[in-house]
């Protein structure tokens, strides 16, 4: 049986699906992430959020500030950069990533 539904007139599926984080629409949050010089070029070449701000540091590292959603996706993304990324804000995410890093070490016989 076909299922039909009405969606908001201003909904743009292409724009929604093209977001880098949060296909599940959760509560937006502000974040600041530091990236090392080693990966800064990759961060700067892509638009991560409409409202993003990138601050370049003298040592080649950068800070990426943005308002986004998709908490679990952002955490996985940051973890993927390993030591080349650090959460400055929100503190709750920084603590969650620290806990995960400890679990990674201890669950691998460290």
C-alpha cells in the first residue's frame, strides 16, 4: 500500500541530504574545534556549516567554529582525525571524546 505524506513547502531534500552532519535532526549546538596544520588544508577546502568561521593560527593550525547538529556524527568525525583535532567547545563533547579515547586504549590491551 503506498504511503503519502505532506512535507513543509520550504523543505529542500537536496539541501537537507547534503549536510555533512546530522541527517537525524537533533538539537543544534555550537562547537569550536582545533585542527593541526597537518589537516587544516582539508578542513578549509570544504563548507561544514553555513555559519562556519575559520581562524588561522601562526603555527598553521586552525580553529573551526560552527553551529551544527548531529552530535554523534560530529564526534565520529573528530575522532577520525585522531591527535590532529581537539574539541574546544562544547565541554560535554570534549569529555565524551576523552572517555572514548580511554576506552579505545583499555579495550585494546593498553
